[in-house]
C-alpha cells in the first residue's frame, strides 16, 4: 500500500510538472504571438513611410504582458533603437503605467534610468520603488526632479538627511578623491536649489539652513571645492559674505597660496572682498598669470570696470609668446575680444593661444604658415569678420586630415600654408559674411573626400585657387560641377569675370525653372539641391541634407491653389534700395541678447535626441526632447505663470530652443553684434518660442488633462466674466452651425476653451454638436450650450489676464525684461532710402504649392517649414517673393477659412526674409504684401480680410519695422 501511495504521489507530481510546463509553453506562445503582432504592426508603419507611432504599438499589446520582465526585455531588444526605456515607460497608458508590477519590471531593466523619467510620471509610481531605485548603490543620484510630493513630512526628512550624510568624506590631502566627493555632494546640494517649498512644514527656515551649513562645515575641503567652482553661488545662500571670507582666509588643501588668489574676479566681488584685498589680488594676478586664458573664467559675469582691467593684463602676458604675436596680443586682441559673445571669450582664447606659439616652446605645433601671418591675418580676420563662430572656425583649421601616404596634417597646413592663402581665406570670410560657415563646409566637401564623416585626402592651397573669390563674389550657385568648371577654365587662362558672367547666364534657365516650380528628379541629387538652396537660401543654419529630406516628404499640390488667383501670378512690386542706419546720437547695445545668445550657442553645440534616438544616457552633450520630456516641459511652463524663477526661465528657453531644432527649425546665430542677427533672435523670442510653448502645452493637456487644469486653476484665480462666457457660447454655436468639417469644428471649439486656459474633451464637443443638430429653438440652444460652457469654465475658475493664448503670456515671462529691452534697442535704427531715381529692387509674387517650392519656409525662417499637416491642408498656400535674379526673398502664408457660410482669407504668417529687409524699406514691403493679399481675397469673394481677426497685425507691423 505504501508503494502504491508513493506511485500515486509520484504520478500526481508528474502531472503537476507536466501541467506547469504546459502553462509555461502556452505563456511563451502567447508572448511570441504578441511580439509577432508587434513586429507586424511596426513593419506596416515603416512600409507606409510614416514614423512609427509608439502609442499605437503600445495599445496593441495586452496589458498583462507589460508586467513580464522577459517580455519587456524582448521588446527592448527589438525596438530600443527607436525608443529608449525611460521614454517607453513614460508613454505607457496611465492604467498600465500605474501597475506596480509594470513599474518594477521596467525599473529592473539594466538600461532603465529612473533619473530621466519626468517628475509628472514618477508622481504616479509606487513611492517605495521610486526611493529604492533612485538612490540605488553606485548611482550618482541628485534631487533634481525627485517626486517629493509622494512622501509625507517624516519620510522627506529622513530621505534628505540620509542622503546628505551618506557620502564618505575622503582623507585630507587626497585631492583626487576630494574632487569625486565634491562633485557628488555638489550635485546633491545644487539640486536642492529652488526646492525649499517641497519641505514646507518639514523644516523651519532655520533648520533648513542649518542642515545645509552642516554639510559645508563638516568638510572644509568641500567648502573650498564649492567656493572655487562654478557653483559658488550656492554657498552664498547659506553663509554671510563675512563668514565666507573668514573661511577662505583659513587656508585649504589645494595649495600654499591664499585661497583668495585662486578665485575669479566675479567670485571675489560676490563675496564682497574689500578694495585693498582686490588690489592685492590684482597685483598677484599680474605677477603670476602665465597663460592667455588665465582670469577669463566666468568672463560673462565680470563687470565692465574689471573687464577693462583684465583685458589690460594681456599686454603683460604678451612677452610669453612669439615676438610676431606680441603686438597682436598686447594692442589688438583686447578690442577684438570685446566683439565676441561674452561666454565665448575664454574658450576662444583657449584655441587662439595655439596659433600664437609660446617663447618657451610649450605646445608649439608644426605649422607651415608663419606666426605673423597666422596671428595678424588669419586669427585677426576671423575675430573681426566671424565673431559669432570664431572658435568654431579656428577649431576647424586645427582639425587633422588623413592624407593617406603623406600621413595626417592640420587642415590649415593644407589650405593655408602661406601668407597669400591666409589673405584669400580672410577675404572669403568678408565676402560670405554670416553664410561663411555654410560656404566653408561646401568648399571642404568639394575639395576633399569623406570617410565616416571625416575629411580625407588633399587639395591645393588657396593661394593656387585665387579665383575662388570671384566664384563667390559673382554669386555663382555653390554646386560642385560649377566650381570645377569655373576652376578649370580660369586655370586654362580664361578671364574669371567673363567665365562667371557666362556661367551665370548658363544656369539662369535652371534657376528660373526652379522659380517657375517645374519639378525635376535632379533636384534630389547633390547638384540639384545646390541649385535649390541657391534659389531658396536658408535664413540661417540649415543644411542641404535638411532641404533634401523635406522635399522627399512632399508632394506637389498646386491644384490646391484657387484658379481665381492665376491672374495674380508674377504680379510685380518695386522698392527703392537703401540701408539701415543707427539714429544720430544713439549707440546700439547687444546686452539684452546676451542670455539668449548664450543659450543658442550652448544648444547649437549639443546633440538633440528624440523618441527615436535611444536614451542618450546622462550625457551632458545631449538634450533629450522625447515625448515624455515635452510633456514635462509643458508642466514646467505653467509653473512659470505662478512664480518668478530665473533658473526655470533659463531652462525653458534652453529646452524650447532645442525642441525648435528637433522639430526642424533653423539654427540661430548666437550673436547680436549686427542688427540682422539681433532681429533674427528677437523674432524667434516672440514668435518661435510662443509656437514651441503652444506645442508643449498641447502635449501636456492631452496626456494629463486633470493635471493641466489643476495647474491652470492654481495659476489663474480670477473669475471669468459673464460677458466672456456669453461670447464663448455665441462663438461655439457659430462654429457648430458653420459648414466646416467635423474635425475642424472640434478643433475650433477646443481652441475657444483653450483661450481661457481650459482643456475641452472631444466628448463634450460632440454633446454640443448633438444639441445644435436636435434643438431648433434658438433660446433653448443657447441655454443648453451655456450650461456646458459655464460648467467647464466655472470648474476651471480661471480667466486669462492677457489676450491671446497661454503660450503668448508664458513666452513673454520666459524672456522677462530682455524682451522689451531688445525692442527698445531695435527702435534705435531707421531705414534710409537712396535718392529718388536710384536703383530699385523688383519682386514678383507667386502663389504656390509646387513640390520644389515646399522648402520656402526655410527661406522665410519659420518653424512651420517642416509641418507636413499644414502642407497637406487644401486651403493652405505659400506666397513667395522672387527677385529678378530668381532668388526668393521670403513670403507669406495664405489660408482660406470658411465660417458661418462666409469665406475669409487668413494670413497666419507674413515672413519677408532678412535679405529683403536689409535692402529696402520694411514698411513698404509690408504695404505691398498686404495690398497683394487684399486683391487675392477679393478675387475669391472673401467677405473680409482676416489678418486683423487673428490678432497678428501689430506683430506684423513690429516685425517689418524691425
């Protein structure tokens, strides 16, 4: 019996094992089927030519699989190159995201970085899991974006104290370990800046200050580390300047000199050292400075009087460098440095010193070009003509090129080995101006080969290609075959002027073919794109690759343009030529642009990654603008409405510009020393930044409407007036009764609510639409719609205190006092026309949706240049202004709007480019464009010209005056 029982037990266990294996196999089959379904959907989206819609992919998977780490790992292995782990988690539907099992499965993944998950997402996660993985061993954790709202007062206090006391203090004198400890502690302390409100009720002000002070007092070397570092202003929040000066006087582990001598001038001033100490510091500095860059750290923070002193010290250092460079350093360099953006001075000097050669032989390179020509022709020319990109140009000249059997050599040794070449290089910078960087890239690509993005091979020095000046000066399109033809004929003895004239005439037909809009597949080739960019020169900073990519995604839609407008094609406008002059007695200052230029410069040098570019890790040279980050950006923008926070405003400007670039916007020039550069930055701060803010707010309100509405309630407390509510009701009924399509009606109604800072869902719109269809009695309909409107607006309890959208107010708050200051500086300029009977500029208007014209937005300098949805709208058209040379001078957007049975012509964008605004009177350009638009409106029977109704007329006038 016992054996029988054992056998039965064995059979029972076997059956259980068999059933377990069967269940595992079924789960694996289900998982495999889900993955196969996922791959199929992904492939369909790819084949359709669209970018993979991750939301579609996620929604196609049963929620049960997201809590399975093995399944997630397989998904990641297949698709992580499209979406990073943090972005993937942030884009999960809220129901799936809130599952603790799903959270744990994601947090366990080796490539998951919890520090990169937006705070708004973390606030929906399990607080125990967040704490465990945020401060996991080996992670350089900080408090930036930590979701403090998840924890009660007791928990907050414990978390903060534990982390501030958890770092092991290195032994005295160990500078390397001190630097590691200092950077980790600095990260923690710095990330507490601006977080005081998260600890209201947890610490009193006195307790809070004492907590941070204890961190510094517990380790004097960390205090010294902070004082000398870029985060020295942290210390000022917790210690008086008297206390700081006393601590500085006690010495430190960093060297025998007084710590005071190791500070920068801005630090010295911030800690309020007396004038005797400052004089002592300056005397010591002048006696010991041994490098061009010494003392220039934090140059942008140095006051003008101290800047003047610092620049004067260059003459003391000049004797350390080659005799041929000494006069340049002592007498010319101080003035040239003042032309540079303040934040670029130190980094530019760090490159410039390589060109100067030290007397002691340290860091001398084997340059072909003499030191005299290097410094007084090349470097001086770069600083004079290209101040915004001086460091970039010098960096490029120092790039090493693989010349195969000849080995590697500096680019400068190849193209500028002699004085004659240096002079041609300088002249090219003068001739091409702000487009020099684009020309230089074209010239290098035409002269060398490339392998893996790196230049390879060799070419003739510029001294053997003097005709390149004529090539540029005669405005020949920057096309490789044209450059080759031009060079061969000139080398054969033909006159450069005659060849240029002949070639311009020869390519004229091709230029006017592009102007006329006739499509040719050649336009997608390297040569063809060269001609397209010639006809539609970029406003600033767009590559030929971006032109080609845009044209490839577009189809010609000329049939969208009303036939009634055919008679207006080629209509001319004439303008007297002239120039911009500063008003007598006025002096232009670029100071209001300094912050914005610094942000543009910083972002231009970083890699912008989105949802399709992987995690980017914690790389400081990468800015992540993935979908989850855009939603978080939208949340932070609403914070700007309720508090004045300089750091938050700077962050918003930085992320906003990065998002602008990620959406296909053009790179701005990070300088405002010239009027046109200042205008470009100012225009973007008014229009581009507002559009970006609008996109981010829309993303936030779509993903988290409850959070959006709550922030609006907190930010805007005043009641909405009865009159405003009645106006909203009438507008909604008017939209509902119009002949617009259902999709357009829905969006228009949502826009009406958006003006009050309220998100309206689609179901509510449909409900109002049903009332409009079913109720014939006008008074009853008004009452029903009013009930819905009042409920929505009263619940939000918010009224806009400024006309227009939230985004307009927020963009103004981001710019702060700099925006009005820019306006005042630009008003110092006036346009002076040439005498009557002088030269004229003739432009022809063309209303177009030809495929080759689809890049005109890049010529206008507008962020909607890459908006595919706008291009595909049947009622949308571009208007281009072409000069007699066939070159575009910007233009405007037309959109036909139907409302209540009436047609309107809307002008959502009037964008003459900077070229035409440099040549002629801007107000006359504006008048001509408006006059042309009114004629077009009348021709299609438009009841009214709508640009006044969409509140852009004032912006247009201001823009054209600028």
